[in-house]
């Protein structure tokens, strides 16, 4: 059988305070990895850490950084590398969104979304990827989106950032595959989190979404765990540059 165990691996997960990021951090810990949980504010991952400590006996640590501040992102990378003297698994999950018609979309919000969603992912991958190259192995998993495939409405910056994440995933895989580093992405479908609460509460829109999903339901954060552990483990050593949709079949319609 392929080796899905992450025992002895060291992971960093951004955006780990809640929702998808929290589920990802817990999944890695449940598979045996020691996990650094990062969020935008000090103490933001307290709940996630408590869940991990309750469910597992792995080591867990917490860091924080404003992902729109690239100096803070560089420090986050350095601090993460120093916690256990290296990182084996990097999960670039932290992100933000801003909604406005494109004709009125504020430039400062465009730049903010791109810094948080794309620039920080590149910088963390660059800094931590260099160490992975030196150690001869590593897994980088980016959080893409259904809007890595389509345009959406009133979210031009988010859409641009998630298309960029899909492209960056492939670009880094091309360069770093020869160093035994696999760079892939997960594109969550419509997942039940507080970020999608407005859509869930809109009865008409929620029905439209469910009608397009062959699984017939919204996704849960738990639905992402298996895909993440697969991409973080030796089981995916020959999977590189791939964007894996975990969407209940949404894209198949």
C-alpha cells in the first residue's frame, strides 16, 4: 500500500484559525505530522491547537503574520523554519476576498487581495522551497478555488489571484520536481464555512448551487482531509503540478 503516514513530518499551515485551514491542520496532525498553525493575529489558532492536542499526541506550535505585509511573511517563513529546523509540508491556505463590481473595484482592495492570496504564497514557497531543495524533498499544497476555473461575479481580484495560484502551482512544480518536491493545489468546491454563510443563507442561490453538485449537498471541511493527506504524503510522490478539485462533482456539470 502507498504510504499515507505523515509521522515525523513538519508542516506549516497558513489560515489555520478556522474553516478549511483548521480542518487541514487537524488532518495533517491526525496523519502524524507535527504542525505549525499560522493565522493573521496572535492567539488566532487557539481553537485549532486545542483540537489537535485533544485528538493527537503530535507537536503543535503557533505563529502569526499579516499576509498582506510581505516583511511579516518573510519573518513567518524564517520563524517556521526555525521551530523544528525545517519544514516538510507547506500548506498555503491563508486568503481573503473583497466583493465589488469591477467597474467600481477599489485599486487598493485589488492590491490587498493579490498580496494576501498570491504574493504571500509565492514568498513562503520561495523561502521554504529553498530549504526543501537543500534537504531533497518537500510537499507544497496551495489552496486554489472553483474560481481558478471560472470568472465569478464581482470578485475580479479573488478570481485573478486564484487563477494565479493554479499557474504558480504548475510553474513551481516544473522547476522543483527534479529536487523531489511536489507542488500541487486543492480547489475546494462550495464548502460550508463562515466565508460562504451568505450563500448558504440565500435560499434561492443555495438551491442553485446544490442543483449543480452531483453529490447533492454542500461540502464540509472534513471532505478536504483525505485529498490533503494524499498530497502531503509519499502516496503522491509522482503527482506534481496538479490542481485537485474537491467539489462533489461541481465542475463535471
